[in-house]
């Protein structure tokens, strides 16, 4: 079967632009409305997207209240609860949500996602993150966040434990034979008995093996430690890459690491984020973008940069002056460097840089007609930069609907997408194999 473009819809309240909540088309009450998220997931399913994606943070941003008061997403719905509701409100689209390896326990994560995989008929995916903010750490009895290298070492062991727990049962471990009173076959279950540096987990998981074998494992880290973990464990990687050259280098590097872990390159899908501002003409698209930019208070733009730069405050520097030297941080590293490189290469002022980040935040941003958006996606797909994209609509639901109604038909006409779903599970949508249980591996 010919390789097809994979598509995710990154659902984000009012949209990915910081001023999306102020746009006249948005309903102020929608960010906490199940009806709103069901509508978004249904739009994406109508467009035969492979998955919807939900981010998470277990605390406020590390920002001043005087800045936060201008922003949406100061409070958000817990994503796994929302994902379960979407599982019964949709029928085909994959369902991916974020859970942190820093603040969850492996047994809990394994149990939650295996349960959602059963409830949804095999459509669940776990986005593994390590968390980066001080505010989250202080909500979990820590004075400061765990150092970057230790967070990833913990995440590596965490992922190993979760996969082991997902393999607690064989696929046919439950005969449920009423005549013999045999509910499960004791030869088809195993305890994990994991004892490591960070975790001690006996098992077995008290959820049967899920329809996908393992729910799809997603990661978003692009640092050196993040790439190593992804090449070892991930089925799908969500990444921020602002240019095709950067994306090609990341794609080649990540796929090239997989052989060292006994994996083939086609066992991993790489989906850069894309922020499309679409108009029926280029002028209309540019006007839409400008309308949003004018709704962003400078304090919000500076706070966005402070967050992405690991806490470095730019408020004392001239807005129309150049970006100063940015110190190292224990926060997220990859996005920080992308923005620094962007500012240097494009000679951007601080104001120009925050205007670029209010929606894109280091992701690919395209302002143009449906054909222009489709052309760039096709180029990245065919020239070794992406296996697909996670679509980050600036304003919800307007821009997601425009993408489905205007861009998706072009991608299908060009043979880049399936006309309809060809399977029922998220692994089938993505063309990923279903992992064999250890019981079956031992027989082969």
C-alpha cells in the first residue's frame, strides 16, 4: 500500500493563537464544554484525521497574574477524563492524551490508557512527557522541577514498566468457561516484578491486554535525551520544526537512531506541528493573521517568550530591539534553541519574535490559500521531513473546519490521504503493526 500522510488534530480550547479566545467567532464558554470538544473531534473525524491530540499541564504557567489574566487556558479540563468522553462520542478517530512521567506512576498510566483502549475499541494513544515547569513541581511536593537528564532517565524506566504491564496478559487469557468455572488461564498471565532505580512494580496489570496490544505511544521531546527515548520507545513523535531543512535533519537523525534499538524506520511516524492560517486568497489569509496579532497584549507576548526561554525575562529590553543572549535552562531545550536560531537568522526584534510565537511557538506556520498549505505539506512529506502533521488551528473551530473543508479535499485529490478510514484502530490508521504478546513471541 502506498505511503499516506498521517494527520492529527491538536485540540486546544479556543485555538492555538494566544488571542484565539478574543476572536469574534469563538464562544467564551466553550473551553470547558464537552459539546465544544465533541464538535472539534467530529470535524476532524469528518476529515478522516487519524487522531485528535490533547496536551496537559498539572499547574499554572510560571507567569505573573497580571499577564495570566489576559489569557485563556489558565484553567483546563483534565485530558484523560475528556478523552474518555470523546471515546464514546466518536467512532473511528484515534484518541491521544498527555500524561507526565514526572507526576504519574507507571501502573496508573498503564491502567488508564489500557482502559481507554478497550472503551474506544482500540483507538487510544499515550503522549509521554516529562513536564518542565516549576509550578507543576510545587503541586507535587517538590521545591523545584527535577533536572532535565534525570527526568528523562525516569521516563525511560517509566515507559519500560508501562509496556511490561500492558503485556501482563495474553490475548486469549480469559476463556470464561462457565462449565469448568475457569475464568482466566493462569498460564496466560504474568507478574512483572520490576525493580529499578525509580520504580518497583509487581503487577500484573488488572486490565486485560488491550485491543491494540499496546496503546500507541507518542512523544514530543526533541532534545538529545528526548530523541534517544523516542527512537527506543515511541510509535509517533510530535515535534516543532519551523523549516523544512530543520525538519529533514531531525527526521533523518531520529529514524537513523532506531537500528541501535532493533527497530526499523517505518515503525515510527514523525508529525511536525503545523499552524495553518487559511484564506481563499493570500490577502484574506494575511488579514486573518493580522487581525489576531493585533489582539495580543505585549505582556502576553513577553510572557510567552519567558516561558519558552526557561524563565528568562525580556521585559527590561526594548521591544523593537534585538534578542539578547539567552542563558541555559533546566526547562525545555529544543524549542528554546529553535526560537533563538529563528531570531538570529531572520534578524527579528523581540516584538517580531513574540508575534511569531503567539500561535506557532516554533512550529511550522503557513499563511496562505488552501493550495499553498497543501503544497507545503506535500513537499515536507515527499522530501523526507515528515510522515504527516499535527494540525494546530489558530482559532477553534473556524480554522479546523476550513482545513477539513478546503485543504483535505486537495490532499485526497493528490492521493496523499485515504478517502475513508481503512481500519478501526489507531495503529491501523497509522500503518503500525500490533505488538505480539510475550506469550506469542515465545512460541515463534
